């Protein structure tokens, strides 16, 4: 069972494939563009060992085990752990977890402890920007050598905000049946742009 808070999001990582319940949208992350994290929807079944972001109304949702296990989703930037795990990003590499900052939900910098690690809770997803390697049983990363952002908002694609609407005025010519131009027609028959129309 997965709890989605009033923020409308949760992260998920499971060791087995699961059926996506009704009323729930599940996404993987495919790329970073500026401060946006490009998301791709997964439908039907979420493959095993796939980090994901769940979008739904607040509530508890049951993800049932699936005998089917689709192929892993390539290019997914979201990782995860099935047990509580301390993760240590190396210099120049940042770790991101699902958070809400100034009312906006996204993947934001994980808070590191004094040893430079953060605790990723069981069955939760996170994101590392850099190459991943395993050292001494712990997850580590190598530095990508780039300046990283403090956080990434989700970009689900589709329609974006409309900045400007332009209305095109169409010229309407109205004449009475005697061929005289009319500015304000009342009830009756008129010729409007060459077509006879009845004004009630």
C-alpha cells in the first residue's frame, strides 16, 4: 500500500512488478532540461526495480503484485532501494529526493548528514546525477563535473500555459432583402455574408 499525501505525489521503488491501480498516474524521469525533469508515463504494469513518481489524489493505494514483468524502462533517471539505505554522493554529484519547496513538488537536494550521506527509505525513489557504482556494499557516485541545480520541477508534457490569445475579427456584412446594408438587425430575414439567415 502506498500513501499519497495532500501534495498529490509519492515516490516508489519495488523489487517486483506491480499493477498500477485506477486513479493513479505513474511516471519515470527521462531527462533534465534546465530546472525541469521530463517525465514519461508508465501504464498498466510498473516493472520491477523501477524508480517512479506516483501522482494521485491524497489517499492510500494498493499496488498488487503482477506475474507479468515487462522489460526495464531504459533511460530512467530515478533509482531506489527496497530497504532503508544510506547513500553517499561523491564530490560534484548531487542526490535528489521527492520534496515540496514553496508549494511546488519536485525532486530537490537531499539533506546530507555529517558523513555526507542521506537516508533513502525503503521502497522510495531518488535521483543521482552522475555515474553509479557500488563500493563496499554502499551506493556511491562519480562526479559529473557540472554545476547542478538545487531542484527540478516535474514536466509531464502536454499542454502548457497559454501566454496570449489573438482574436481574429471577421468582417460581417448584413443586408435586408431589399439589398440595404443593416448595422443592427432586428427580427426577420437577412442576407449575412451572402447567406440568407433568420434572426429570431
